[in-house]
C-alpha cells in the first residue's frame, strides 16, 4: 500500500477549523466532505473521526481507509485547495 506524502496532509488545528468554517460541504451516508479552495498550494487533506464511531482501533481504521480513498482519487479533484473528510457512524 502506498502512503500519502506528509506534505499533502493538513495537521494544524487552525487550518482544519478554516476548512470546516469556510469550506463547501458534501454529505454522504458514510462521510462528510469539506472542500476549501485556495490558489497557492496543491490539494491537501485532513481526516477526522469522532468518538461516536467507536474505540481508538475503529477510529484509526476509519481514518486509514479515508486517507487511502483520498489518495486513490485525488487526481479527480482538479485545482488546489484543502479537504476535510469526517467519518460518520455507518462507516
């Protein structure tokens, strides 16, 4: 399994909150996808899984799956920006 490069991952809480507040959201049964467009950087991702999903093992598994889904489909997101993917209970 290939990994997502570290420069493609959003880690700072300030940046994640910016995506959450200013991004356009798309909701599915399994996750919520926030897209925040910027002009100066390649597409980057942040993944979140709340305690409602289950224990730490389950939450980490969900986050790994979501990062892998993003890695495989990042070419379909044209342009630049930041993405926040939040796992939901059915996942």
